[in-house]
């Protein structure tokens, strides 16, 4: 399937919200904040020739020297999962971050297949902290 990767625009937000509700029905949405404070040139949508948004990635920046990029969300519409779009989107942003000499991290959803997928994409657990509500929080970082 043909696709184009572009920066996300305000008019994409309703489509993103619908997709987000589909894949994270149980989660109170952190999407509006993540969208509002995104790093624009590192937050991308993957668009099909029909104009439909197949998936998106939202990134934020951290660190005293803005040296760290955090991937807040990566979502592919259920109808288009397992066709390579997630990998294409993630590796596109990883490549941009490496070019800018930025570190890349994320807090994964703690599901076995998601952790396995991130490992396959080059991410490794880099930090374990206590979560506010109990349990542990895991951070993964991209290893060159
Ligand atoms: C995680 C997520 C972004 C991955 O996106 P995706 O587009 O499905 O990912 P890919 O297609 O690149 O890879 C997924 C699998 O499909 C396989 N695949 C890739 N292209 C394929 C193709 N053309 N045909 C069949 N399988 C394919 C990959 O090998 C991979 O297999 P694996 O699970 O054994 O590693 C997506 O599943 C999603 O949106 N999940 C819900 C939201 C979520 O949990 N996001 C992560 C939050 S931390």
C-alpha cells in the first residue's frame, strides 16, 4: 500500500482521537496534551493515498539541553496493523532523532507483544522506577 509520512496538523486531531479510543478504550486520554506539546518536526502521521490517516507518532522533548526525545504515543489504526506501518513510522522518527544526535526514550505499554515489538525495533529497558500508584514503570531507550 502506498503511503506518505508528513507532520501532523490540527485537522488530523479528530481522526487521531477516534483511533486512540479504538486502541486504548480503557485509558483516560493524555492525547490532547501530547498533541499540543508535540515536537512538530518529529510528530508524524502516515497517510494512505486515499488521504486516510493509518497511524501516528507523537514526540516530546526533555533535558536541560533538550537532548532527549520521548515518544509519547505511537498508534496504528487496527485495520492497518501488522502491515509494517508502525515500524516504518517508528524507524522514520528514530532516523531523524539520530541525525539530530538526540537520545530517544519511551514508556511502553506493559504487554508482552508490545515489549517484544520495541525490542525488535532496537529499544531496550534502560530504567525501572516505582510508579506513583504502586508497581513499576519501565523506560526503554533506543540503542544504536
Ligand atoms: C504497536 C503498534 C504501533 C505496532 O504497529 P504495526 O503497524 O502493527 O507494527 P508492524 O506491522 O510494523 O509490526 C507488527 C508485527 O507485524 C509484522 N508485520 C510487519 N509487516 C507485516 C506484513 N506486511 N504482513 C504481516 N505481518 C507483518 C511484524 O513482523 C511484527 O511482528 P512481531 O509482532 O512478531 O514483531 C500497533 O500494534 C498499535 O497501534 N498498537 C496499539 C497501540 C499501542 O499499544 N502502542 C504502543 C504504546 S507503547
